[in-house]
C-alpha cells in the first residue's frame, strides 16, 4: 500500500467521525454544526488498511459487529448586536439595541456500531455550557441527542469516488429556547425535533483526499408553548428547513501528520412565531459560511488527535470556532 494513502485517508475518516452530525440550535449553533460531516466513522489504522485493499469487497464504514467510541470538544464565540423592536400600526413603540457576546463549550461523546459492512448506526450525546458575558447568564445542561444511520451502497474501489448516504434524527432533550425566561436563562437545545438526510462523497488522489457533502434538514413545528416575549405570549413555532453544502481536501504532510481545509455553506429558512393574540412574527432566513482548518497528529498506531480552527465568513456565522477530537479506546471497543 502506498504510505501516503494511509495517513491522509486515516485523518479524513477521523475528522469526519469527530464531527458527527448535530442539529440546529441557536444561530450560533447552526453555523457550528453545519461543519459536521458523517460519512466516516473509523479511527483504526487496521480498518483503514482493510478499506483500501483492492483484493476483496471493502467498505469504508465499520465492519459488521464492530463498534467505536470518540470524544470531541468544541468552542465557539459569537458577537452581535441585539435589536428589540415593537411596531404597532406602523409606529415604533420600543427600540433597544444591545451588544451580545456568547461563548459555547460543547463536550460530545459518539458511539458507532456496524450493523452490516456497509451500514453503520451511531448516537451522539452532547453536554453544552453556554455563557453570555453581556447579560452575565450561564447554563450547563444536556444538549440534543441525535441518532444517525449511514449506508454505503457500493463497495470501495481504489481510484473511484466513495459515496455514502446518511439520515439523522435529532431529539429535543436539551433545554428549549422557547420554554425559558429569555431574560434570565440560556438554552442548550433547539426546542424541536428534526430529521435530516443527505449524501457525501470522497476520492483518494494520492496523497490528497477530496471530500464533499450535501444535506437537508426538516424541522418539526413546536406547539403548546406558553412563553412570555415582551407583551405577548408565544404559542407555537414553525422552524424553516435547512440546507448545507461543504467540501474540502485532506493532505498528508508526513506519515504521522495531515492537514485538512474545508469550507461549509448553510442556509436556514425563516422561522415563524405565532402568538396568543393572533399575530405572527418572522425570523429572517440566514446564510452562514465557515472556513475550517484541521490538523491530525498520530500519537500511537491506533490513535490520531485532530485539532481544528474555524472562522466565520458571514454575519450569521460564529466569529471563531476551536475544537479537538480523539478516539476512546475502551476494552471491548477495540478492533483486534
């Protein structure tokens, strides 16, 4: 096997596994989570060697019956201006502009299990800590747990693109932003269920791996709310759909070090808020784009630590993102 293919491809799969798909939360979380990809889920050098062997029918997902676990940490900062405005009969009743600065720390544990050689199921459990330095608010709680199914319809053929189809279900286990006192509390979840689906592809061009992904998310309406917002009572929320497109490359600098660069663009349709007085308000659609750089370092035969830094390119994107991920090697989870 070519010595360049293993570390480069190994890093690519490791990066994708560390960024397991997570769903929309606040506008900050939407931009950060749009970076996530889910076409890879192996962190073992032995598995990757098996994947890139052309002598047998191979898939780049976990082998049947195999399992793995990984940990990732992500930090994002979002600075913005908040506008509080009320318009009655075309007249402005209240207008307030205040700066906002939000810091979000997310610890995530992901578990993957190979149902078949080309079918993998995974679960992601996030723990979110959020701090608003302007209003001096903080919250640490469970985030939205998600479940993902990945299917590779065709076996991997060296020199040919690899295609993976994926679908995901996101719960609303986190603290909902529509069920809190917005002046005293912070949320840790999106507040609604959602389903996602998409396709990802990758191609090895020694010593580079090219990759891309396209996905769509449908968010379900949340009803029976009773949240005070200004002088009105929020009753229901209709979240808009979201589209995400990403692409990039991973390049092997040496046998133990690889560098990746990617760009991700996501679009979130407008959200409609319905109030008890029969009125409705629309939150404008958002476009976020992030440029991300990742560095993978091999610290042992089966362990690579990935660190990444991202920068927001649009107004709706977080200003800075920093994170790292690594596999968790526990007895019973290792591939012998």
